[in-house]
């Protein structure tokens, strides 16, 4: 596994961005797409249909997207993780401290809910009061799953030796890495 300070000796062209809920996967993936001129799709938009129901074409939609020569996508949803890792050349792991990720998740959730922002396929964040009644409310989910990648991502090093895994533990490391991979 690489750190943000290690040299980038390859050209990242098929990038998966990993991290717990609220760590900034979508933000980083979007930035990479623009900076490296790579196609990007927000994986949540492929997964969530109207009414938050899973879309029946989710797996085939992801497989079609990652069949391309270059791309950026978030690495989540067990149903497609192995397919993404098989095709990816780079996995960027946002392993930020729990308080940072939870603070970002809370801000994001409040912004989306108070602004009634449409997310994917007509969905909006549920009322904030549902944090008390819905076990899977995004804030409860984020807290419950805050450590889910701590063992999963490091295990990929032996399972997918072709994959360049870069671990970020601070925002400034992400920024430094982005500066190093910027096209000249």
C-alpha cells in the first residue's frame, strides 16, 4: 500500500475511490474526473432508483461503465466491488479520522435536507427527525459503518497485486497527491 507521499510512477486511468460514508469519495472522484479528463459516474446514481429503491440494472450499468479504457468511480456496494477492483489500476482510500468523516457527513446531510436537494432519480434526504426512527438513516449508517474498510482495503494488496492503493489520512495529503498527478 502506498501513502500520499510515495511517488506516482504510473498513469492513473481507471480509478476507484474508497472511503466510508461522508469521507468525500464523490468530491474526490469529481475532481479527478475534471483534472485528469476521465469519464465519471456517481455510483449512487446507478444504484438508487425512484423512492430509494435499488435499480434492477445496477450491476450491468456499472459493468458497462468500467468496461471503458479510463474512468473514475466510487468503490462501494458489495455487489460490484470485485468487478471494479479487477478493472481498476488505482484505488484511492480516504481513511480520514472518524470525527472528520462524521462531521463532513453531518454537514452534507444537513445541507441536502435543508435545501431539499434532489440527489438521484427524484430522491431527497428524509426528514431529520427520522434519525431517531430509521436504523438506516444516513447519519446512523455512517456511525455504524465508520470502520468497515479498515481491514477490507489493506487485504486488497494481496488479492489484487495489479492495483496501486494509495491511503490518505488527511485532506492535505489528498491535495498534495492531486498536485503531483496534475497533467503538465
